[in-house]
């Protein structure tokens, strides 16, 4: 089986990169510069007309959307137990990832692209404020789920990788996340995993290369 992951730094494509690494999968990474228009080229739009990452190409067939990709990785590498083996717990894990994808992720986006929500001049800070109010409501729920726990379930699973990305993305926006000590401790713990260290090192190297080769503005 040939696996190719289309990845861009800082994006949620980190999630399958981590889980594929945890699974010991043999895969190729295609580093995409999302700020250069690389996701809107005709070639890329053939893979994913939604012009987003991640895309996992499986024997020339593209699969999009993180929840589906995580289910595929778990089924392909069941020995890694990237989802709980108990059917009820497995469904809960998929539900948790769906919440991250459909709620927490969109509540992060106003910090990066407020113009996607309102393009009127002078509204960016208001958009961020409203988005972060909802984001902090989400984090309060996650804070309760992680209280007294190392992971969301009894061992590391795909939802852990997904929430790691969510909370770390919030950290990059320099938000005051002090009300969420369990979430912060969770991120700090996961950063010690070899898979996360490998992916974060790759992210740093790719960002440096993209910065080095960036075209100067006229």
C-alpha cells in the first residue's frame, strides 16, 4: 500500500502525521505552503477541491477530512490501537474527534482569518472576541474531560493527537489559557512523545525552508 500525506505547517494535517508515525506506517510527506497558494493550484484541486489539508492519498485515491483519515489509519494499523477497542468507547472517541473538527476547529479560525467571518473594516477584533468566547467554552468542557487523566481514554488515541493540535494552535495565538491547566499539562506531556517530537521538528524545518525561499514583496 502506498500512502502519501499532504501536509502544511501549523495546520491540522499534524494530526494524521502524528498518528501515521505512531502506527509505524511507511508514508511520504508532501510539504505544502498554504500561504503561497499551493492549495489552490489546478494540480492540488484535483486531489482536494476543498483546497485544504490534510489529504491522505491511498494507492492514488485521495481521502480527506481528519475524522475519516483517523478511522482509516486505525483500521489499517489495528495493532497500534489508535481508537479504543471496545465498540462503545470507539464510538465515543469518534464523537470526540467530530466535536474537535466541527466545533473547536472552527472556533479557532477567527484568530487566524477573521475576514472569513466578516470583511467589514474594523471588525477583526470583534470577530476574534466572539470566536474566543465560544472557544473557551469548548476548552472548559475539555478541561473537565482531562481532569485527573493522562489521555482522553485509557491510552494514547487519535483524539489525543487531534486535541493536541487544537490547544497548541490556541497557544500560538497568544491567548490567555491559564484557566485550563489540565489542557496545558496534557499538551506538555504529549510533546514528550517521540511521534510529536518528530513531527514538530519537521514542522520547524519546513517553516524555515518556506521562509528562506519566500518571494520578496514588491
